[in-house]
C-alpha cells in the first residue's frame, strides 16, 4: 500500500529531486538565453560605435549625436506620459504647466548662456595654474632641502 504523507513536505525524495533537476535545467536555459542576448547586445553596441566613428569622420561630435538621441528618447517618453493622462482637462492643465516652465531650455537665460558657451570655440589651455604653482613650490622646497644637505 502507498504511503500517504501529511503536512507541508509531502513529496518523496525522488519527486523533490526531479523538481530540483528540472529547476537546474531551466536555470541553464536562462543562462544560455542570457549569453545569446548579451552577444546580440554586443553586436549592436559595436554597430553603434562604428556609426559614431562615421559621424565623427563627417565632423559630428559623438557626444552631440548621443545627446540628441537621448533628448528625443526623453521627449517621446514625456509625450507618452502626457498621453496617459486620461482626463482632457488634466492634460490641458499639464500642457499649460509645461509651457509656463519652459520646454525649450535654450529660451531661458541660463539655457541661453549654456548654449552660447557650448558654441564658443574652446581655447587651448596650458597647464592647470594650481598644479603649476604646486609643482613650482615643491620644486623650490626640494632644491632648498638638497642645498641644506
């Protein structure tokens, strides 16, 4: 006659082992799929890198391309979030608030200054003045110490 187990742990050792075996198989499947996914992501990242190098060779900065893409992504996300507001009155109110806050950062004084600063050609700098002063001071101390000995 079959043994009837009562309580929470009713599975036999063989049944429990089969669950563990199946779980380990599924974990191996997950690891395999993760590896495939990561390989696909690496391939896409490599294509992005090549695209950015092409953009650079055409005179576009990589950071500019990335920033514009990120801004477009965020704009789409904001539009989607705004579209999720169900009540038309609330949506209109949200649009009014965005207009009052200024969607276009470059129209605000601080934004205009940032755009102007970004557009200015960068001057070639010499060594950092603080680093130069420290090096000079250390050099004088080392020379004075060497003269004493």
